[in-house]
C-alpha cells in the first residue's frame, strides 16, 4: 500500500511505502546557507515526525547546493543535526535550484520508526 500525505496537484510532501518514508525536496528560508540549512532541517524534522520517523531512521540524504563553495558551511549545520552514530548515506552536489535565492535543497529517505 502507498500512503501519500500533504498531497497537492504537483507532488506529495510525504510518500510512505513498505516501511519507507520518502520526503519531497526541502528548502529553507534565510540569507546564508547555514540559515537555510537549519530551516530546511527543521522542516525535515516536522515531516519525519508526521510520517512516523525521525533523524535516527534516515537511510539516505541527497543535498543540492547552488554553489559548492558553501559545502563546509552547510556541513557545520548538518553535522550538528545528525545524531552521533546515525549518519545516513549521503550525496552532495551542485545544482541550479528552483529559485535564485535558494542555496540548499535536501531530499530524505527514511525508515518508519518502530512503535515503542
């Protein structure tokens, strides 16, 4: 069974299938890559919670930066956000993002967290 949450005409923000959570690409507000990354990851936290998952269950992250010169600044925020011992697989590359003001976009795939 496929479950779609926060579904619009163009996309769903969350899709769940066979115990896996797929989030649409998340961007954040702010002037710097650090601010945008913090806001983006806060949005990821909110969506993961709604989907029944959390940071410790992230399987993969794909990070797009509008400029690879921002790699270290983004990583400072990322490294503080990922729980120690729970780093997912990750790819990071440079891409032209949907709007010129965007500096980072993150796409997450996670496992549904077991119910305690």
